[in-house]
C-alpha cells in the first residue's frame, strides 16, 4: 500500500531545508542531497531509503521506527515503508534526522 502524493509532499518539505536539492536516483526514484551527499531517496509513493550511522540505524530498527534496508540489511541504511498519511510526517522526520547529522558533520569538517 502507498499514499497517493506522498513523494510530492515529502519532496516539498525537504526542499525547504537549507542546501537540499533533489535529483534522479541511480536506482529509480528521487534522491535528496546536500552538495554531493545523499540524505535519502524515495521510490514513488511507496518507500524511503535513508543512510544513517550504524548506531542510529540500530536504534531506529530496535524502536520499530524503520526496517533494515530492503537490499543491504547489514548496512547503516534503513527502509521506511509509507503505508498511511501519518507515515508521510514520519518520513519527513526521519529525513530531518539524516539532514541534521549531515549538517553537523559538514560543520565539523569546515572548522
């Protein structure tokens, strides 16, 4: 199941954040990036894949907030399936967490 228009809603929210742009993802869907760094990508209105440090990924999976990545289950990536309208806000929140981590790391590198 998916939520019609979820990708458009999520993309609109994400593009409002400083430095984020959207582009085609190499495996289909839309990829959200800061510069050259991917903070996640969405496949239609169905599911979202997001990279995290392994410890963050482990916490999200343990708390039931996301699933291990559908192709790379032992990596830092998670998969979040969009099943209902409430999941759209949860998807944005997960992407925001990835964005915040990326921005902190970017800030540290530029010091």
